[in-house]
C-alpha cells in the first residue's frame, strides 16, 4: 500500500521533529559530576546522624560538595539545623512533597494540555498520539526523574523507579481494575501488541543488567526499539485504515474520534476523567489520605502563579496581558538557566562600553524591554490558538519538569543518606509511587464507570515508554561518555527482584487473558494485587539486610 504525503503532512512531520529535538535537548544536557559516592566514602552513611565529627568540619565539607541544583540539600542538615534530624528530616520531607507537587501539577495541568493541543494541530491519529505525545505527557514525571537519577550518578535509583513503577501499574493498577470491573473484554490486537513489546523490552533490559555492563549500541537499541514500536503502531493504524481498521482498546470504543477527531475525543476524555474523579473521590480515598490531600492546597496559589509567569496560556479565553508579558521577560532567562552547562550565566559580554556585562543581565535587559513593548502594544487576546505559543508552552513545560526532577533527585539522595536508605529502595518506593497514585485513582474510576478496556489500555504503553525512551536516553548519555568502553552497571538484588516480578505480572496477564479469550477475570485481579504486595515485602526485606 502506497501512501501519498501532502505538504501539510510534511510540515507536521517537521514540527514533530523540532519538538522531539527540543525534548532531547533537555534530556541530553550534561550535568556536572555529582560527588554522591565521595560523600558516602568520606563520611559513612551509617554515621551521618552521629555527632562524632565536629559540626563545623562536616558543614564545611557539605558546602564544598558539588551540586548542580539550586540548593545543596545536605547542607540544610549539617549547617542550618546543626545536625538535628528532628528538624532537618521533616523539613526535607516537606521540600520533597513540594517538589512532587510542582512536578505532577506541571505535568498534568500544563504539559498534558499542551501535548493534547499539539496532537490536534499535528492531526495525529489516536494510536499515534497515544504512543508519542500522550505517552510522554502521562509519563513525563517518571521519565525526567529517572533520567535525572542516572545522569546524576544514581543509576540504581533510576532503574528502581522505572521497574517498580512498571510493576505498580502492570500489577497493582491492572489488578484493581480487574477487581472492580471484571469480567470485561479487551481488544486482542492492541493488547497482545502492547504486552509483547513491553515484555520483550523488559527481557532485553534484564539481560543487559545481568551482564553488568552496557555498550552504546545497546543503549541506542532501547530508544530504537521504542521508535520501532511507534512505527509498528503507525503501520497498524494506517495499514488497516481502508479496511478492517484495528481500533485501540479504550480509545475508539468510547467514541473519542467521532467526527471531531482526536481533539474532541481528548476533550471528552478530560471531562470524563474530571467528573469520574470527583464522583469517586469520597468512596475511593480513606480519610487519612483526604487529610494529606489538603496539604498541597496551601501550595496551589504560589505554584500556579509561578507556572503562569513562565508557561504561556495557550487558550485565548485564559489570555492575560500581564502574564503574557511576564512570559516574554522570564522564558528567555529560564532557557538560559537550562543551558548553564554549556554557557555560564555570568559569561562576560563585551559591548561598545569599556566594561563587560554578565550574560544573564544582557538577556534580562533584552527580554525585559520586549516584555514592556509587548505590554504596551498587545491589549487584546488573540482570536485563535497560536502555534508558536503552543510550542513555547511545550518547551517551558519540559524545562520545568526536567529542572524540578533534578532538584527532587538531589533532595531524595540527601534524605536517603540521613535515613540510611539505599538508593534502590528509594527508587522502588518514593519515586515509583509518587507519580502512579493518580493513575490508580483515575483508572479505577474509569473502570467502575463502565470503561475498563480504556483503563487497561493505559497500563502497558506508558510504562514501556518510560523504560525504553526515558531510561534508554539516560543510558545513551552515560555510555556515550565512556565510549568505546562499556558503562558498568553495579549489581543489586532489589533490582533483580523488580525485574522478576515485572516479568511475572506481564507474562501472567498475557497468558490468563488470552486463555480466557481476551476477557479479564476477577480472580486474576486479586492475584496481581497479591503479587505486588509480595514484591514490596521482598524488596523491604532485601533493603533491610543489604548494605
């Protein structure tokens, strides 16, 4: 079958490549080396909470420890709080929760909306949108957190987060969906395709991890395998378009592409998600969890204002003259900050004057002048959505997610040192749960509302994207730095256990659902939930007795 590509198709393809290049730019920015291992070697992790060393000496060493982020989180404990865990640990925990809140809010309220609009403007089919922009939007927090972990010298944390999040979704979330909504049918072709590709990717990564080293060609193979998966989905979507078109489970079944295309379907999905989550919130969440959810409300206003100042509003109905002008002034500064690994912020710039000026001041003066001019000239909102504004919103959303993910990892490592927790255990718990609880609530709510196939469809493609594209990109960076040598992977039993349970959940779902003629039985839901509980128990035991 031959396909004729119009000029609009080529233009959309070019825009897609530009956006992908922008994403890879933020992922590939080299970080300065972080001396976490040296910190542990000079001051034993087991003795950090003991006052055997002079406070001034430890504080001085902590301040000298390199950190590419805004703050040196270990110095809060040793310097600000005088090595008092009673104050420093709650403070770092609160900072960690705030970073999680900013990360999730940016990904859900900004990044996902922008990705939806881009899918509409690029006229992507539902299947293509699901495995590209939408997969990135849903998995952005996990992807950037894991990339930051590997790039920051904590590969065990990155591996643990990706694998445990995948196990959480493929076992715990799928299990709850099956318990609440079974028995229900799934579309055979997309189900087999997604599970087999995910299973193959997990097996390949498991083999590489057991070999204790990874070469550049293997890391590139992870990213290439996901691109092949995207191409395969594209082939299925286009190849059957004229005849027996294969419908994606849970997408076209609920009429997401009825006449209005992807845009109308996504709007219906957003409305349905919001309504279902509101109706099921009281029934699904215990009172203790409701109390915890009230904490981020105090952060909502300042975080929302901060995001509005730096991420443009793409809807004309939400246009603000002040915020739009602030975007003109602050966005260049944010992009300059993201490039600080290449060009220092205080890089001297020579003008006609005898004195030089730092680069950040030059950019601030230029962007500030443009912002004032914009505020004077632009007095009416645009009548339609503007593609350049959407692209800028996409870039700034990626910037925020990438930056906050790096800060989160720095804070997480410092907190783990104080609590004497291994990086692998931190990845298996905090990072894995932090961005997956929302998926659990939303998917179970959708399943209870009568759309279990749609809930099931999002439980495989998203984690596979996180593993292949997110972790794969981080491994490409690390292997490229040591090329032609192999990048060494240190063995840890908890990572192997995570691999085993992820493979068990995937193979079990594939066999059981296929055996029952692509209907999900209720007993399998209980089995999957039990499997995840066993996984967490084994992981905690290993972390307890491992060094």
